[in-house]
C-alpha cells in the first residue's frame, strides 16, 4: 500500500515562500500521477496542481500559476510544492494525493485519487 506523508506547512507573511514535501512509500513512484489539493473553511477541496510523468502532463490552477511549482524527485519518492509570493487567499490545508491509473479528464477531482496524505496547514497572515 502507498503511504503519503506531508510536511513543510506553517505560518508565513504575505509575499513569503514555503516549500511543501510529500514522501511516498513503496516502489513505482514514477508511474503515479501526483497532485496537490487544498481546502479551507471558505472553499471545498480544490485542485492546485497535478503532475503525471506517465502521460507527460502538468497542470496548474490559474489562481496559483506563476507562483506555485510542482516538482518531484523519483529517487527519493518525494513530490514538492514550491509556493512563492503567498497571499492570504492561499490559506488552507494542503494535501498530496497519488493515483496510478487516473486519466486526464479525472485528474482534477479529489474523488478519483486512491492515496492521500494527512494534510499540512498553511496560514498566510500578517
């Protein structure tokens, strides 16, 4: 079974940066689509960014494009979310998710991912 462990959240001032990490157990990490979702008291869980090396696809929500970047280190079974120029609206719980068979049209829905981390809190406030 795949286990995901997230870290890197915290409190940051507007305009600051954070890097989230998600470490996955097991082998075959490179075959999994990896995604970051976020959820706040104001919004339901939403897709932030997703990377599928198997399909050669990377997608990022317009609200964070140019500020957030997803990357992965397959040797370490780790996916990262680099967040720059953070805004108060970015506040929420961030989750990483993984799936080995999700198709492109299903990548944007949380219900289509089989494996989830526990979430890490990101708070952007002065």
